[in-house]
């Protein structure tokens, strides 16, 4: 459900594809099979399956004789080079400039291949253990993935899957395996695979690939991001769809609710053809509101901003009608490199953010990595549980010079636009006060050197731990704004690992405890007369918009693709009716009951987006 003018033009030029008409006359000989996964790119597709693979192949470990070792290292380096060339050729071969802007993900893959921990340490492993390149690479990747297992941020932790994708390309070169090229798929299909890399997704063209399904994956995976950017309907986390589907079988994919029907009935076809027509008209209508302000029917303004991690994403935010950056992740400045980013490098990046986002603000989140990611550079001791150890603001306060370099870069860039500074993973007042002291030291240093910066650059705090949510009234007195990070707040409050697919059903944004925490943060911000935003996945899902508006949030920050839908909802309700809805919902004492009530209300108001029958 996108709403840009360019998107509308694409749909107008290719209505048959966007309407999801079946590619061939269906057969009704089999009983329908209904599967449920995670809808990561909305839309409805009626078509047939194209089975790409059934999962990763096992890698054999082979001992080498001493004379074979050097040749094996050369073979590994050749495969590494070829995999890198494949990615660079793929990126250069994307014809649509608008789509190329989204392929920064492939640049990340090239950086991973260049990383010493892949290129050099795998070669060292071949020599040290005298094993074949495939086994050495697999062993090294497993070691790196354990590091990512210790990261609690769901977005960053999902990057461990990128190691599988990158490693898989090298392993294919080493083993001589081939995989059907998605760019050469001869007809419109729904691709079914155990997993897909962004490199796979980038080869998809909407006239041939209408959607895709995978056994694994989540909403924050790079593959999901690519699917949304390329406007390809996708459902992931289906667990065993590759075992239940055959190439050519008819199916219906409902990316809005994560539903898949294999071998649909006549009634299924008739029902979804009607839904497709309604959805198509609704999506065309969304484009009309793109650059209108997000104002409720009773005149209250809500800022709709975006979460991004690289400057190349800024044009997509502007095109989608976003009003600034509500969360700029700075972690990728520190990853896949052998040194720490300096002040000048950071200043240049943040200055570009400030200038390109103006006149709207951009909220720069300070470093939110664990010490395990920079341990070699800072000479840190290894930790048993880095996710709950020296990370984020704790790491910055433990190593103030690291922190000061970043703060200097942000403050200097603030002279060129509206930059806000946000502290992650705060657990108490001591961290806020210590951060404020360091910030004032950096400001004094810049003043003494007559370097321009915004003296009033706001300092804010992410509320994403139960402790900070509990004492938020105290924290609110010390900062200029609050931002609720629901992804981590839900994980920590409910003791749920969001990336663990085995317990994904227990990750419940509608849990009464979470809703009470969100409402408490908003009330504390109101009492302190400071703005409160929400930048977690809840902001991107229109299912929760009325709830969040009713709680009184000033700003929502989301994926750029979600802005048009959220804006439509904001512009079609009043704050008053949202407050009444919150009062009703908060009377319920069960997460599932609350979720059902939200779905009922949204399906009634916006059937094109949320009605499942």
C-alpha cells in the first residue's frame, strides 16, 4: 500500500499486474490449504507458485594435506572476488534509478565481503586447521553470527541473516552450484523459497514476480525492506511453505494480514478478486494526500517522520510525504570496518542529513551497539551476555572519548539544520545526567574554538527499558523530548526474544502492560511539557494508529512506506474519538482481546486495508 505519485503512475501503466489477476485458469481439484505468516509487504496477489529452493545444503568438512593449503586459500579468495563482482554487477544492472537508490543494502554486502573477519580470518582458518574453504567459511560465519545473537535490537540482530546470504553467495562459487536467476523468470509468479537475500529480491521485476513467500524471516530483514521498496507483496516466516507447495500450484497471497491460500476454491477466488479491486482503488486514492499535513478532523497536528539508517533513504522519506527523521540509526558508521569513524566523517554524514531533511528535524540516535562489536578497537574484555552488558549509552559513558567524537560531529552538523540528539538504552537518571555533562563539555570545547553549532539542539531519551518507563516522570524533567522505542520495550518488559521464531506469538504489542507503559510515558511528557514520539514498529502499523493518537502522542516515526497509510488514518479521525476508543480498549485485560478489538475497529473503518473476509 504505497501512495507516491511515481507509484501511482506505475500502477496506471500496469493495472493487470497490480490487480493480481490469476496468470492461468485455476483448477479446483484439491482442498485449499491456509497458511499464516508475517506480512512484510502489503498487497494481494492471485497467481501461481515458482519454487526456488528448499533450504541450505549441508557443507562437508575435509582435511587438507599441507601442499594443498595455499591452493585452497587461493580458491577461497577467487570465490570471494567473484561473489563481490556478482553483487557489483547486479547493482549496476538495475535499470530503474528510483529502485537503485534502495540498493544500498547491496553495498553493505560488498562491505561484509571486504571485512577482515570474513576475508582474512577465513583464510587464516584454512591454514591453521588445514580444512577446505567451504568448511572454514561456514565455521567463521557461525562465529560471527553468535556475536549478532547477543544484540537485542531486533533490526540489528536481523543482520545476522545477511551473513547467511553473503556467505551463501561465496559457497555457491566454491561448490559450483547454480541457482535459477529470478531476473529470467518467464512469467508472473509468486516465488517460494526457504529464504531470499536482498540480492535475490533485487533481481525481481514486478512484471514477472508478483510476490514471494519464505519459510523464515521477519519484518526488519533486509529482504523485507527490499520487498517494500520494490513494491512486491511478501509473506515471510511461514516455517514450511517450501515443503507444502509445488511449482505451478495456484495460490492467493494476502500481504496485509500474512495469509496464504494454496489451491484456493472458487469462493476464495471470487472473494479476493473483489478485495483486489477495492484495494487498487484505495491505493490510487492515497496519492492525493501525500503532501498534505497529518491533521486530525478536529484540527490536531501529528508529525509523521521516518526511521532510516543511511542518507540514501532520505529521498524516499520526502517522496512519501514524511516530515523529517524521527530515528536516524548511526550504528552502520561503526560496523564492517577496522577503525572507528572520526569526527570529520561523522560531521559530513550528519550535515548531509540536516541539510537534506530541512526544514524538518532529524533525530540522531547516538551509538547503540554492544562492546562486542567494537571490542578489538577499544580493547574490551569479552562478555558472556553482551546484549545486557556494556552497550549503547553504557558503552559511551564508559568510553567518553568515543562519545565525544560522535557528539562533536552531531553538534557541528546542527549548524546546518535541525538536529536532535537521542540517547538509547537509558535505564536511569544517572546516565541522563552524565550524558548531559559530557554534552556540555563538548559544547564548551566548540565554543572555545569558535566552531558554530546550535546552542539549543534538543537532548532526548529513548524509553525502551522497563526501568526508564517506570521513572519516566523523573527522566522527563532532565530532557527536552522523549521517544518510545517499542521494539525493545516490549522485549524487555515481556522477556520475549522478538527474533526467536519459536516464541514470536508471545511478542504482543497489545499486552496491557505495554499499553499502560506507553500511556504513562505520554502523560509524563505532557506533565513536563515536552513532546513525546514513538519510533518502534507499532508506529508503522495502521492497526495501532487510533490507539496511539488516543494516548496523545505528538509524533510517530515509521518506515517511509507506511507514511501514506498512517496519514490517511490520521486525517480521517478526531483525537476525541481516539481517546474514547483508548478508554474502551484499556478496559480489556487480555492482549488477544485487545488485538481483536483493534482489528474489528480498523476493518470496519478501513476494509481495504484490514478486512480479511
